[in-house]
């Protein structure tokens, strides 16, 4: 159940008077997020400066990939909303871990937030996108309305479960997410891609090329072979998030990192059970 919050009457002309989760937040760039995470690393007691040991310890804690400071520490990962979301999507929703990681990898790159702890963010610069998947255009209005309704009810739009619920149940993306996921993960259901969108056209909305195009899920997944995460990432980027610049390398690295860390947690938990 979504955590309830007491919400005083908002003062639109004074953002500082709003509850912290109601105030407009600007998204941070990947480089800014990296700086923030490095600044809050668990080795804060070390002196500032170019200390070689400090650098090694930071590098052992975070994987720096394309500006994304993603934790490689299992305990830190388990404290993140990414792990919380993986548990829900795999255990409760019944998603394949590979697909869940690919879906969350989209959110990491869209928000620039490797832990997904700040989700109700406004796109920096243009201000066009907002939320876990940076809803823009005709998808932005419904998100803003749902967000305001949530605040009125005392719910927190930054809550990971609220964001997941919105994405799966209310996002006006013209994609039936259940049918889309099943059509990608089950060859018998073979989802057919929208002929106007990036997976079928091979281009982003701004004309950036993906280098390939596919008409259906079986064709796409066959092209990627055993690398399911790559196939899911390609389909989700072209069919679901549909960014102007796809940054496919970042999305793939984020997705594979999430899956790798999730499996590490599962292995640790299984080993603990065996020793008990």
C-alpha cells in the first residue's frame, strides 16, 4: 500500500511552502548524479584529495558507466528503489528478471538516477518530461493530472510503487504493457510493433537511426539471440519510452547492471539459506 502523507494546503506562488514531495524537482544529468553519489559514498571519513586508496574504494563501490554511478555493492543495491522495484516486478507481477531489469534500465537513463530514489522529476532544460519515464507530449498531461490527484489524496508521487502503478495502469502510451511484455517474452504471442514507432521504423521521433528495424517481437528477439536484455532494451526504447536520442549503450549498460546485481542478491540469499 502506498504510504500516506499529511498534505497542507499548497501555495502555488511559494514552492518552498509546499511539502517536499510536492515541490517541482528538476532532473539531474548523469554527470551530476555521479558527483552526488560519489560525494555520499560510504567512505566519507577519508580525507578529500587525490588519495589513491580513496579512489580504489570508490571504484570498488560504484561502477561508472557512461556517467552513471551505479552501485556494485550488494548492500547498497539492496537499499535502492531499483532493488525494491525488481522484487515487486519479479515476485509479485511475475516478470522475467531480464525483462524487469530492462524496463528499469529505461527509467535509470530517463531520470539520470541510478537508484531511482528521485522519480517525480522534471526534465532539466526543456522541462518537457516528468516522472519515472519522463512522460512528454500527450503523455505529460495525464501524468500531471494523476500526480496532482495523488497529492490531494496524501500520496507521494516519488514513491516507487506509485510510479510503477501509474506506468502499468494509467500511462496513455498506446502500449498495452501486459500484452507487450507477454509478446516479447513468449514466442507464441509474438507482439507486432506499431508501424509508426521506432522499433518498426528503425528511427527515433527526431529521426536518429537505430541501425535496424523490426516488425514483430519474434523477429527482434531472434536477431538478438541469447542476449535477451539487449532485445528487450531495443524494443522498450522504440516502443515504450521512444526518446529523441536513444542512448542505447547507456540503456543496455544500466539494464545489464541491474540484472547482474539482482542475481548477486539472489545468490547471496540462496547461499545463506543453505548454511542455515
